[in-house]
C-alpha cells in the first residue's frame, strides 16, 4: 500500500507544446503520486486515463467541498470557481439550462459567421503583408468576437474584453490582487447587459439565459452573471486563443503534417481532434476534487478529505488507450481524448471551440499556401499562465 511519501513540485517542467516525460514515468510506476502546487495543500496527481476518467465522473469526488478550502492551485488567491465549483444537483440544474440555450442548432448557425470572420482575419493578414503575428492578428480576435456575438455584446464594447479575459488567466494575477478588480468589472458589465435583456428581450444566448430565469425562476442574478461572465466569456476566449497558435506552431514545426492537411483537407476535423489530444492547452491539472470517502487506486489509498488532481494531458497520452500516443496521427480512428473533460463538468463550449479551431485552420491554410514561421521555432515566445499555456508571439510569413 502506498503512503504519503515523496512530494514533487508541480507543475512539472514545461517547454512549448511538450509534455514532461515525468508524466509517462509516473503513469508506469506511480500512477497516483503526491505533488505540491505553488499554493494550497499537497494533492494526489492521477496520470492514467482510467484513473483520470474515474475521478472526473465518480460522485465520491467532489468539487463543491473544495470551495473555501486551501485547495491546490497556481495563483495565491482563492477565488470562486463558479459552475466548476459545483456538484450535482446544483451543477446539473445550471448546466441543463445553459445547454438548452447553447443548442447545436444555434452553434451550427454560427459556423457561417465564424467562417466569414476567419476569412476576414486571414485576408487582413495577407493584405497587411508579412510578417504577421498569429496571436495578435488572428487568435485573440476571433474567439473574442465569436463569444461576444453569441452573447450579444455590442460591437463597440468588444475591445474591453481582452483586459478582462486575459487578466484573469495570466501569471501576473498569481502575484497580485488585480484579479478581484477585473472580475468585479466584468461582473458589473454583464449585470448591465442582463438588465438590458429584461427591458428589451433578444434572441442571443444571454437573452435565452435571462428568459430561462425570468420564466421559471431557475437562474438567479448571481448565477446569470457567473455563467455569462466567467464560464462563457472568459473560458470561451482564452482556451481558443491559446490553442490556435499552439496548433499552428505544431503544424509549422512538423512540415509533413502541414503537407498532409493541405493534400487532404477532408482530414481537418480529425486533425483538430488529434491536435486537441496531443497539444497541452492547460498549464497543469487543476480544479482539484476532494475524496468523500476512502478510495483505492490499485494499491494506493486516497483517504477521505484528500484533494486529487486529474492530469488530462497525461491521460491523453496513455498507451493503454491510444496507439502510439507520442505520434500525431491525423487518421487516428479511436480518439476519446479528455481535453474538454468528461462527465458532469465536460466543457459546455466544446463544440463551439471545435468549430472555431476548424474554421481558423481552414482559413489560414487557404489564404497562405506557403505559411511558415518568420523567425524559426526559437523566435516564438510562450506563456505558462495560471490556466492556459500557449504562444504570446508567433510571427509567420508566406
């Protein structure tokens, strides 16, 4: 039986899109290991796919009781985790209401507008001429405009969202209290939009959420602000803004993959899924679950009250699930990756993120047939923030 032995500093060493080899080592010899994040109490780290999936779905592991505890984290501040800090039935109630508003029909109707926006941004880069920065000229602009359109944020206000969405996810907020000020500003703004929707109903997503509350009394104002602000605006922008340049970097540093995608554009959807599996978007495992009872993982006992972290990017390279997991294979037939989570907390915006990534790569490849890095891999700069990791500068030419 494993006991509380060695505690490793966490996150492990990071480099561009690389995953620390320590994950694979732990998966083989110590799949449930002890780690210490920069802040909070020590935790168990799960690295095997089966264990990660169990932790994400088993009701013996709770997110709700983590609230207010000294949970393991990258930033000093303890902040409200919103819908990610809830367990069923409260989480189920909110997610069901959001899912009704966040319908597949609504998203599919957006594909045309996302494609048009991606085409516009890629065209503007070409017109401006090389070199261009994929991060500033494309990756940050597209998801901001898409989410704002989905929620019905006025066009003239969209420029202010960068300060909010980027501010609550970067590493600066791990050392300062600015996150509370930024969060309050975002909440105040969203609250104002909610008031407008009550006075003048709309058919956008925020209008649909307001309708769900006002015609059934199932969403209170605090829940509305939380869902529209932190859950959709922040989560919906930063994840795609980090993933897209990481995907472009992956393609441009592996020319055979770029050539394959150009030769067979019908592989685009499966390519996005494989890039989601292979390329780490999050800086580390996060959102610790707490064990509600003693749980055995093989010969390791996780005791009642222990926090557990599920390493999604380690699970995504588990050879028990993925054949040749260290190889990027755009024709991979079986790809049940966990990048968007699993179970009750599976990302609400997963389908929108997929759509944005597909249309973004399509537009960049179509408009720039000779796309390549302007300064080589060494010219790309990276951030490893409190939530997402990805390039902050990715200059390309064509």
